[in-house]
C-alpha cells in the first residue's frame, strides 16, 4: 500500500508537471504566432514603401545620366530626399524578436517538443539576423556614400521648406506629392558633378535594395511561414483565432 501511495504521488506530480509544460507551450505558441502575424503586416507596409524608394533610385540613375543639371526640378529633389535621406523604421523592416529572445534566453524553447518546430525556429532566427545585416549594410552605404553626395550637392534650404520647417517627415511628404512652397531647388556645384559617379551611387543603392527584395525578404517570409504552419498544426487551439 505504501508503494502504491508513493507511485500515485509520483504519477500525480508527473502529470501536473506535464500539464504545466503543455500550458506553457500553448502560451508561447500563441504569443509567437501573434508576433509573426504582426510582423507580416508591418513587412507588407514596409515593402510598399521600399518599392517606391526603388522607383526613386531608378529615377535618379536616369536623371543624373541625362538631365540638364543646371535646372534642378522639384521631382529630382523629392526623389533624392526619399532615396538618400529617409531612414524611417517604416522603410527598414526589422522583425520582432521578443518571443524568440524569451525562448532562447530563458530556456523556454524546451517546451516545444517537436523537433520540426525547433528546426524551423532556428531557421527563422538565422533569417532575422540576415535581414538585420542587410539593413545595416544599406544604412552604412547611405551614410558613407549617399550623404557625402548630398552634403556637396543638395539644397537644404529647399528641404526645410519642403518639409514645412519640420512639420512633415520625409515619407509623408513624399506620398503627399507636394512641392516646396517658397523655394526652388538648386543643385549645388552642378558644374563639377561627376555624372558617372552620381549614376553609380544610385546604382549601388539600387543593387542593395534589390538584394533585399529578391533574396533576404523572401527567405524571411519562407522561414516565418514555416513556423506559423507548424504552430497551427501543433497548437490549433491557440492560433486559430
């Protein structure tokens, strides 16, 4: 009888521990799924803005190749502003890592027993790191290559007027399709502007933008989708909301 009582006690403790771990796994699955859904929405909005930035960059390649630089236009300066100066987090998508960090740092990842899910989470973490790396490289290019060009040739008096003395941010101003009210843009030192270098600066940025579109973001989408599919299969009650 004593043995049976001890055995039943261990069994009850095991079942309680199993229930606690299972409930914790469901909670983590729900939170991770919600985080990925929110990121998917943010990513779609960011990619729309980046497509427009790509168009601005392509415009600048053609502009510096063929345009009469002595007669700068609002259109050219609007596209320089959007392509070379905008560093809004709306444009530079960075996936959330709140739940992933919690899983890794607290050891909570062990609650997910399925090896398939463990592997998918590892792939997701790798793809997130690559997105962050791509963002860092593009921002570094804008800082080291685009900004020196802007400092030498751009008209910041026009920019201040265009942004209504700080009342607008660059993204909003661009999509309002507005012009500066009181200033005509002046391309500084246009006489010494090296067209070939200017085209290559825009071309280098365009190459980085396309790398993000064609490889980095699709790989992130693939890994995030895989995690969500497994979560829906393993924890349907927490993800089918």
